């Protein structure tokens, strides 16, 4: 049944809906970041529940790195239409013109095509409350962040300036030119996300489910060849079909798949509960430099 949530999941659903409503009530011009990954999809679905039967009171904002999985873009558009969201898509066109790419530019690519693009999109939209789907269990720098994370003019993050959130009281007051990133899923785990999607029958991107896909093994990572025209093969590489899926989704050249037979949510749940590694092990960019994600966050990254 759709309402057959465990008590723990029911509490987390209620908490997330409370955060969405409280922050929206104080916002002048809110927006929800939407990558079309599992976390942002669950968050967007919670927003639909929070404001039903009215349509969602803010748009979805997708920052297109220009290296997204094609099927993810298709899912993004379909989800927005299905649930009545206005979809705003933004890409850093200067970076695209300069051919900034993950092959040649590494962490600089993330700065230009993710961080700078996000800041540009937020400034152009004039948004003050920005909902994001980050969870504290994902990565150590995200574990430091409050549910309401105030950002300085220019979207910088200073951990020492975070506000207390005793008794689940959230302070969304902002000074001139400040903004706030608000994370309704902060207290959720990866297993919570999958269990909630299963219980609520939430549509998720097909890349999360195992199927035969063209891959290359690079070191200990399996890369899915999403665009043969832009894939850079090493001299001894050729695509090989493997049955794989993703635990986390980012840009396709730097996101590793895992071999799997999990074709549905119950199968994914069994894998997740038995996993010995973090889901972000598949984000190859996290391994480029120690602390790089925290540095990106301080500079304005999601």
C-alpha cells in the first residue's frame, strides 16, 4: 500500500514536509535544485505532497554540465511534466564555448560547469531559498552542514557561521544579498531513499536499475560509454557489454557503475543493505584531491 511506511520513514517524511513548508513560507523567491538523481527526485516528490492539491510553488532548476547522461535528461523532462513543475535548465555557455570538459580539466571542470554555472543561474533567477537534496551521510563535508545553511553574498559557505537548530527550529532570516540552501533530506540515509521510493512508488531514473550497457574498465572503475562520439578511449580499450547500474549519478565520464543484477527497487534494497562501500565511491571526481568537495562548497557548490 502507498501509505505503508515504517514509523521511522513516516517521521522523516513529516520532517521533510515541515521543512519545505516552513522555508517556503519565509521565502521571497524559492527554487529547488534538480539533478534528476534519486535524492532530488524524492525531494521533488515530497514537495508535491507538501503542497497538494496546489501545484509546487517553485520551479525545478537543473544545472546542465553538458556531460549529462542522455537518459537522465529524458527522465528529467518527463518527471517535471508528470508532477506539474516548471523546469529551468541552465548551462555555462562560456564554459561550453571554451570546451571545458572532464577529460582535460578535472576539478576546474567542476568549478566552471557546476559551481560557477549554479551561481550564475541563482543570480539570474534572483532566488533566495534554494532547496537541495544533499544528505549528511553522503560525505564528510556535508555532515557539517545545517538543514538551513546560510550563504554569504556570492554564495560562499562558511561552516563557522552556521546557526544552531535546537529543537528543530530553523532560522531562515537573511541579510541583504544572503541566500540559504535548505536540505530537507539531511537526516535521511541512502537506504531511506530507496525504501521511501519503493513505498511511495516514485519513478526513478532508469540508470539506477541494472541492464546491459556498453562499458570500459579504467583502473578499478567501470565507465558507461554514454556518447561514443565524445568518449576518449585509451589505446587498449574497447566497449564491452556488462550488466551494470549506478548507485550515484553525476557526469558520465567521471561516474562509475557497479556490476549488478538488481532490476527493481527490492533488488536494489538488498544490495544497499549489504554494501560495504559508500555510494559516492562512484564519483571519481571526489578522489581527485582531498577535501575538494568542501572547497567547492565554500566557493558556492551545491
